[in-house]
C-alpha cells in the first residue's frame, strides 16, 4: 500500500493503458480520478469497487476550459492531487502513411491533444501541488517510436518527441518544488485502443517481437510497475528521465 493517502489523476484512463495504471495505483492504495472524454464514470466505478475513492471526470485535455473545470471537479474527491499521469492521446485512430498525407487538420489535432493537453493539465495541477507543500509526481506517456524514429506516423512521433523534451525541461523547473517529472516510452502494446483499431496481423506482431531483447508481445500489465514506481516515494530523486518499457527494443 505504498500509495495510501495519495490521490492520482490519470487522463485517458477510461480504457487502455490509463485504466491499467488506475487499477495498479488503486491496488497500491491511491485514490484515483479518471479523466477522459469517454467512459470516465463507468471506469471510476470499477476502481471504486476495489475499495479506494474514485471519481470519473469527463474532460477533453485539449480544451482549456474543460481542463480548468475538470481539475476543479477532481479536487472534490480528496481535496488534493499528488500524482498526475498524462496518458490521454490521439493515437489509436490516427492516420498511418506517408507524411505528405497527414494534413494540417490532423497534424494540429495531434499536437492539441498530445502536447497542448499535457501542458494544460500540468498548468492546472502544478500550482495545487505546490500549495500542498508535499511535492508531487508527474508521469508523461511518451512512445518508443520517438526514440527509434519510426516511419508512417510523423505527427504522432513528433508529438511524443515533444513529450520527452517537455518532460526534461519541466523537471528542471519543478525540481525545487520537489515535483518529479518523468516519462514512460512503451513499445507497441496490446491496449484496448490497439485491439479496437484492428489490423494487427501476426506478421506485424512478429516484426515487433523481433526488435525486442525479450521477443514477445507487450501487454498493459508490462507497463504498470514502471508507473507505480515513478509515482512512489522511492522514485523521489529521479526526474527528467524517460523509461523505455518495451522488452529491450530501444536501449538508451
Ligand atoms: N498502446 C501502444 O502501443 C502505445 C505505445 C506507445 C505509447 N502509447 C501511449 O500510451 C497512451 C495510452 O494509449 P492506449 O494504447 O491505452 O490508447 P487507448 O486508445 O486505448 O486509450 C486512450 C484513451 O485516451 C482517451 N482520450 C483520447 N483523446 C482524449 C482527450 N482529448 N481528452 C481526454 N481523453 C482522451 C480515449 O478516450 C481513451 O480512453 C497514449 O499516450 C499513447 O500514445 C501507447
């Protein structure tokens, strides 16, 4: 129960990796706010059934007003936020293909959700963490694609590269407040979004496995230990880092 007494807000936790993080943090004793454009309330009920406090907040991370309102609602759960996981992303339904075909509308949507969204939640929550006076933990979801330079989704990869840089700079700004900022870079993971998107034939999965030192598929459960560690007191002197959790595909 190393997170007992802590409150976490996880964006994009209605399903997928975010929901897996919510379950793991709840197992570790944290109270959890699920912030998502979809399934926030129903997923919060599942977390509540685990015996911790939980609240679903419907909010679009790319909308300034939504984030201000959503975070204000979230504070109602316990009066504090100690852990922020920026996990929401435009990802599963994005266009794949040559960079010329992306278009300005989809490019801007990618940057709005993945990069601006992360900025907005940090801007809303960090002042509260500072006022609490007990430090904080920010965990941003990056991607192995940004470490390896994967082709066919330039807007997504660029957005995740921005997350790695943002993580480093924000860590430098917030260290004096005892707020750590780290990132997790997963490989292709069989999350709800990836499964719902379909098109995952054995050939593509085998190609992924071949890039890994541990040659098997990656599951959401493979990532939750890293998130729980980064959220804990034990990670208190670690900041600005990007942890690749991908079976040893990218090696930093
Ligand atoms: N699954 C992978 O292969 C993989 C690999 C590397 C990185 N990631 C990253 O992990 C994170 C989670 O991915 P996932 O696979 O669980 O995806 P997913 O599609 O299963 O879940 C994403 C969640 O984010 C929510 N969301 C989308 N736009 C939002 C918005 N504007 N505001 C609030 N919520 C929003 C969705 O409703 C959904 O619940 C993402 O940041 C993704 O880029 C995933």
